[in-house]
């Protein structure tokens, strides 16, 4: 994964392809919606599978570490992009991103952002005491290499 400069912003579209709030009870529904949107955007089977795993990891992190509920938006402006936001207390992003080596497992997890970073074209984190926003872009054949 190539990390863009810190001032890089994920592409945005005027209208999200998908915009939804979620809790643990919504994970299955949101995964299916993300898969359907991804298919309409032209991702192939393997790309969709990796993308849904990456998005799911972000949602799991919100549930485990970000207060239990969040918002998700899928955008398209050259690349399929996902933005996940929570209202949690934030975390020290440089400790986890970028992470080239697989981190050790702990009682609280520890591998979610590493998995996401390996399945997304880029990973941007903005975290502070008022919450966290993470943006990723789908890794496709056209963004590899």
C-alpha cells in the first residue's frame, strides 16, 4: 500500500453512493449494501471480497473502540472510496498507521488497521478526542502496479 502525503484528501462525490449509520446489529445489512454498490461500480469478485473485508474491519473498529456506532459513506470520484466516522475518544493514529509489519495480537485486537491497509489502495486517519474518521479507497486492477 502506498500512503499518500498527509495533506492528501480522499476523492469525494457530490452525492454518496451509500450513506448509512450502523451498530453491531447492522453489520450484515451494511456489508451486503457495500457489496451491491461495489458490484455496480465494476469491481470484480476478488476486489469486492477484499473491499468488503476492509470496510467490515473499519466498522468492527468503530464498534469495539469508537463508541459502538458510526456512520459510513461510499463515494465515487475516480475511485470507490469509503469514509467511516465515529464519535469515540480517538486514538494515536501514528502508532498504527502506516504499519508495514503485522502487529501482534492482543486482548483488544490490534490487527484491524493493518488488514485494512493491506486491502485498500490508501488509508487516511483523522483521530482526536471528538472522534475518528478513516478514509480508504478500493484496490482494483487499475490501481495496482
